[in-house]
């Protein structure tokens, strides 16, 4: 079953469309990476899914039901922008207020459960204002997890975190997905998103440009041989004749040869033309590079 099915969704402000004819499908249990430039409609779409704003047209179905259905709404946890916490209250007391707001029974047990999930059980007595950015982001996710939602909608939860904070966030989200929770997450940090996402939706101008699984992305991102020589221009010229797709990075001077093996490229250059290779490695197109190329193609 799909957790989210969106068809022909639109949201208009005056004459401008923030979302325009959007179709989108998020399978149950997926970590769906929602990608797009600033102003592409990501946050608007997330707010529409959560019922925070009303669509101008189209349909949103969660687990096959209208997203406005009360039972469905109770299964959705949300963190958009930042958690609404009282800075001078402790983490625990802020959680107590949120639990009361949601009408959760056995709130102490539930708060302990979600704080353990986000690795914040040891900081329950800390005042919110004294928590680091990473801790505050985890508190926001703990808020969203109260009541054990089946769908978690997260808007930029890893932006601004340090390396350790991002590692912890990855572990939390993959752990939730393993338990069957569906996660819709937007982020500009594509390298981190690539480590956890099972599905992707790439948005541009309020429309979905591409939707794919991690396996499909992997198949679309070719490997290449990256190398440097002392004669970049000549090396690129002779490699292009033999290997077809050859590109040069203008900033680093690195030559990329697609559809080739590192050893074969090095032997070809030196054995036939006496051009020594000073650096050599095999790499793969990243999600970030794939996204940039896709955006460039769209503009052209």
C-alpha cells in the first residue's frame, strides 16, 4: 500500500502557483527524499499533505483515504521549520505540554519512549534554550513521534547539523523506517539524503520533475575513471577518440572517462602516447551531481 498518493495537486496564491499539477507516490515504509530548489514548492506540498493549508485543486490520499479524514490525520507526525517550544521550560515539560495538546494517555510512558528513540532521554531535564541545534532538531522529531504516527513529515531536519548530529539523525530515521514508519524528508544536503533515502521526488517550479527509487537512481548514475595528467588538453583529446564520453572539470583539471576501467585508461595514455597519469581513481556520479545535471537540462 502507498502511504501518500497525490494527483494533479495545485496551490495558488493570487495568480502564482506554488504547486501546479503535482503527481506523487510514496510507498508505505519508504524514506522519501524530497528535493528541489528554494521556492520549488517542497514546503508548500508538505503543508498541504499535513492539512496545514488547503489545496486549490487536486487530491491527496493517505493510505487510500482523503487526507482530511480525522483517523488519517491522527497517524501523521510533522516537523516543519522548528519545534514550538518554550525556551525556559525543560525538554520534559515541553513534551508534557505537547502530549496534553494531543490528548495522549499514559503520557509519561509515551514521552520516555520517544525520547529514547531520538537519543534524548538523558537530556530530559535540560532547558530547551540550552540545547544544541542538533538536540533541538531531535526534540522536534520527538514531538512529531508522540502518538506513534505511521507517517513522519520532516522539513529540512538535518540542515545546520554537524557531522555527528547528521550521523545520529540518519540512525534515527533508518531505525524508524525499519519499524515500518514512512518518512517524507526534504533537505538541501543531498549527500546525507543519499545515504538513507529509498525513494526520491525531484521538484521544480511546483511540478514533479522526476520520481524514482534508490535502485533506479543508482542505475542512472554511471561510474567513471577520474584522472589527472600534466597534459590535460592532449590527454582529453586522445581519450575522447577512444572512449566516447570524456569530460573535464574546469575547476580541478580532472578528466572523467565513462564506461572504462582505470587500469586500461592509464595503460592507453602512457603506452600509446607517453602521457603519464599523476592521479587515478574510480568514482560514481552522486545524487548531487545527478540533480544539478537534471536542473541544467530543464533550464536548457
